[in-house]
């Protein structure tokens, strides 16, 4: 405090501004304000306004002033004024009439003003005692600023700016009102009337006011304010209208009285705003919950509808039927499944975003309906993936089986036809009794012929066994035409048994008469013995040359070509054998001709004539090039298949490692990201776009995979990557980058909702990364304890256990970065609580324990008022009235403390 009596000099205060609002305002306007006080019109307005303002407070003490220059000179009413407006006691005044007593009293008042953080510029006690109007008005203005205007605060603005913003907000809906200052904006009187009408619409008929009648407007406002609001008339309408620019201090003083008169309404508005904010958050969260439930229901319904289709393993009887199933499965993979993959990813993102918003607004975590948790979706999706994998494996195995069956069926029919052709007429031959009238040579010939037949019969035994084995395999593989195969096979086996029995009977008959036979032409016998196996060899060769083959690799077809080349290399020797056999027959004929022996037709020892041998040899010669062409075609096909394998492997060996590398990079990026969260988000989205831009490579691989399946290629030794590996890796890559982006978005939500600065967020990230030694984005309890200690926490076991129950409610032993951020944001910021909302409703209800629908509709926007009315239970207290609503239970339900 300044020593007023030091060196006998009077005290002189300077008002420069220590306190917020007043100092700044006075510092800016100090140079011109004091000059303007000399304007007679403004001085008149200030005298009237300041006098009325002082009297509005002094009358509470049962007194008033008449002349502001004279009545404060002794300091007594000045000290009384300060006691009334501050509610504090000043030092006891001196009651003497001498000048020194007056100066001391005024100094006590000035000391009190200075104690409130106000510096008075060039205002001394002597000047007040001497009745200096300029200094007296300046002192009163200082008091008005400190006790009536400084504490006004609207949306982080205070004093003059806060009062101006309050006026603008309150008069914004009114036509012809545009408050930009505290002088000419008030000349037409509409702004004063708008302020009253906004808070007390029953007092003013605003629509009947005219902008061109300012005196009537001003007097109407002044009279209503004095009569109904207890605001004394501080201004004259004629003075305001007759002045080019009304005095700003006078207007501010008068307007501040309106602000304090309506401060209760301001509190109600603040309470309504808080409730609107809480309700808006709740409505948005309910909308997100409904969206999640619908999306989860649709996705689960699709999964439950698709799995039975994938688990339907009823085989088709033909390759065409299985090809159609394979095409349907490809349509499912290309068309139906990809959108559902996106929906599943979006569902997880929506769930995480909703939980973050609930956590940030102090709401309980969202618990989806039974069976619709994210884990339930994942379990259903896993079941779908397993069914899909099993269905594809079953399709491929079934196609292999049908391909095998088609091959076996054709092979069975070919061998059966050859056998049936061979057995044709054999029963009749064996049943004939030509040996009864035959000559000795004929008998010998018949015996030899029968021996040749037995040799031929034995040679055909393998074919019959092969036919039976093929039929058995067709039965085991459930061949669709098994009944006809079995009937034909049974017929062949029965006929074979009959041939065996007839052969044995005829041999006994021939051996019985053999004793009567002497000789037979050795040449015919030799011809028969050599012709029969050669003929059998040619038949086997023709059968092999016409045999169907199936291969899957280039090595298999090359093996067949090598075997065929080896067969062709034996043809020259076979041709020599043929010429030798034909030479035996020719030699026999020469001998017969030479010895005049008349041969009885064909060789009696065999039915294989030279014409048959030549015919079959010619047939073999024709089949060899056909076999060459078939093998070459198959070789070309296998070379094409090998090209497809290598083409797919080349692309897969690039795409597979690329996906794996990107997965590792995402893991590093999520830990090592720097810059603002928005920069990180933009970087991640650019990174996501670079991944999406890689999609054409996956599509190319899908096209190559389709060509491989269409070519019935079942293995690929050139790569370890299958299309299934690539698909799963691609889906995991897209899901991982989407989740990483969602984590950053949630961090932005946390930062914005909690008011965390970018520097704080970076500091949190740096601290977390320092203790995240494994770079996994999470840490164990020991590392987390070290992290908390590094941030300034003094931890005992009880406090640390409390923190762990917050960041790790599931007792997993692991703390994620998001959980750390949520904890730090709760520790450093303030949030709405149920008690705050209850207090806000109590303000709207006028301190009652209940609220009515009319009060809600009057104070809240229509949609949020109806939202509350629909959800509030009737009030049951002893002071209840009809229509009373219980806002306390409603407020606690918003924060999960009870059910709505």
C-alpha cells in the first residue's frame, strides 16, 4: 500500500491494469478517454448514469447522492459505496470536518480499490476532495469496471469483450439489431428492448417497435427496466438520440446492470447447453450402436447362410456337374465374399470407434446383443474360412476322382471290347467234334491247334484279370455306371470260366485220339508256334498303342515318349520275325509243291494266317504315328501347363514376400511414427493407398490361378505360395493397415475430446516407445511401472494396482498404447459427470427435485427436449405434482449407473 503521508505529499494512484480485463481495456483507451470526458454531452451522460448506478447500490444502505462531485468529497459515502458493492468492511472512517480528515477517508477508499488489483492513473485523494469532476467520474468508472464488468465472462472472453459477446448472442435473433459496440449500436433503442424481450418476452411487444422512433424505443426500455427489473433509469433518451456518438462508459454501465439482472437466465442457458451436449453424445452413441447391431446381424446371417452351402458335399456323377460347382465357387470368391470382407473390417472399426467415444464421454462400454460380439463374428468367420477351405479341397479331390473314373471307364470298355472280340466264336469252336472224322494228320493238327489256343487262352488271362480289377476299382470309387460295368464284367468272367471248361474237355478228347496220330507237318507246327506269340505281341502292341493315358507333369509325358521310342526301336527286329514266320509258311508250301503234296487249305495248327499277320502288322504301322501325334499333343499340353506353373510361381514369389514385407513395415510404422497425429494419419492413408494400388497384381495372380485350375493343374513345385496363402495374407494386410489407421483416428478423438496438445501426445508416444523395448505396441507390468515413474508418479503397490485395474481391466498382463493414452487423458483433463448433469437439470428446474415437460421444452432444443421427456420416469417424491419427471435417475442412467 502506498504511504499517503510520506514527505507530506498527497497520494496519487495510477490505473494501468493488473487484473484481467480492466487493465487491458483502460490501457488501450486511457489516452483518449480522459480528453473525451471534457465533452459536455458525454460528461452529462456520465454524471446521470454514474449517479444512478451509485444510488442503485447506496439505497441498500438507506442513503443516496445528489451531486456526484460534491457528495463524495468527504469520503464517507465513497467508503459506504465500496462496502455495499464488495460486501467487505473498510477501515473505520474519520468523522472530522477538516480537510485532512476528508483526504484520509478518500485515501482509505483508494487503498481498498488498489487492494483489488487496480492501479489508478493520476487520481489523487486531494482532487476528489476538491470536487474535480473529471477525476471523480474517472474514479467511479474504475469502480464500475472492477465490480460490475470485470467478472463478466462469456466463452473465454471477459470484461468489455465478454459483455459485448453476451449482448450479440442475446440479440442475434432480432431483426434491425446489430450490436457491434457500446455507443451508436444502442441509439435506436431496439437493442435494449431485444435484451429485455429475450429474457422476459411478456414485458415487451417487440414486433410493434419501429426503428425510426428511437426516443419511444429508449423510453419504453428504460421504463420497463426500472419498473419490472429493478434497474434504475441511468440514461435520458433525448441525450442518447441527440448525441452523434453516445458515451460508451455510460452505455456499458447501464448494459452491465441488464447482464447482472439476467445472470440467473445465463446460468440456465449454460445448464441447458451442458445437457444438450451430453444428450447429443448419447444420441450419437445410440445411433452407432444401432448401426453396429444391424451390420453384425446382416454379416452373421450371410455367414450362417453361406456355411451350409460350403458344407454341402454331395458329389456329382459327371465331370460337367463338378465343373459347374467349381464355377459357382469361383463366383463366390470373386463376387460375394470380397464385399463381406470389407463389411467385417468396417464392423471392427465401427466397434473400436464406438468404444473410444463411450470411454471419452465416461459412458459404460458397449455390450452388443448376445451372439453379436466381435469375437462371435470372428468365430463365425473362422468357421466360414474352414468350410471354404474344406469345400475347395473336396472339389479338387472330387474332380480328380471323376477324372480317374472317366479314364478307368474308358479303359474298361476298351479292354472289354477287345476281349469280347477275341472270344467271339470260341465256344462254338471248342464244342465242335471235327476230330471224329479227321485223318491222323488232321488229328495231329487239331491237337497242335488246341495247344496254340490254350497258349492264347493263357495269354488272355491277364486281360481278364485287368478287366475284373478295373471293375472292382470303379465300384470302390462309386462310378455312376457301375451296374452296367458289373453286368458286363460278370458276363466276361462267366464266359471265361466256360471257355476254360470247354478247353479242358476238348483237350481230353484230342489226347484220347492222339495215340492214333503219328506226325504232323513240323513246318506248320513251327509256323503256328511262332505266329501265335507274334500275333499276340501285335495285338498287345495295338492295344498299348490305342491305350488311353493321363499325365499331370512334363516328366510323366516324357517318360511315356521315352517308352514309345524304345518300342519303336524294337520294330525292325519284329519285322525280321514277321518275315521269318512268313518264310516258314512259304517254305512249307514250296516243299508241298515240290513233293506234290496237296495241302488241305490253311495251316491246321493255327488260325493265324499270313494275311492276318500282314494285316495286323500294317495296323501296327498305322498306329505308331498316331501314337506319336497323341504323345506330342500331350507334351505340348504339359509344356503349356508347366508355363502356367512357372508364370504363377514367378508372380506369387513376388507378391507373397511383398505382402510379408508390408506387414512387417506396418508393425514398424505404428511404433516409429513421428509428427502430428494428422501427419501420421495422412502418412498411413497414403501408405494404405499404396497397398490398394498394388491390388492389380493380386488380380493378375487370381487370373493366372484360374487358368491353372481350368487346366486341372493340382501342384506347383516352383513356389511354396498357394492362392489361398496370398488371399489370406492380402486380407490380413488390408485389415492390419485399416486397424492401424483406426488407432490413430481414435488417438485424434482422444486428443480433441480431452484437450491434449500435440506436444503432450508426442511426449506420451516418446515415453511409451522408450519403455516398449520389444517394439510390439504394448508392454508388461514392470515396464509400465517404470514408464509411470518416469512421468512423475510416486507409486505404491495399492496405487499401482488401482492404475492397472483401469488400463488392464481383463488382467491380461499387457498394457497397450491406447490404454496408456486413455489413462493419461483422464488424469490430465476434466469430463462431464452424472453429478454435473444432475446439477444442470436442477438449475433448469428452479432448484426443485423434479422437472416438468414444459420446462424442458422451454430450455432445450425441441428434439433433445422430446428425447428427455420420452426417457424420464415419473417423479415419485413427496413433493411430486402431476407431470413431474425424475431427472436424477435419468442423469445417472446416462453414465451407466442404472438402467434407463
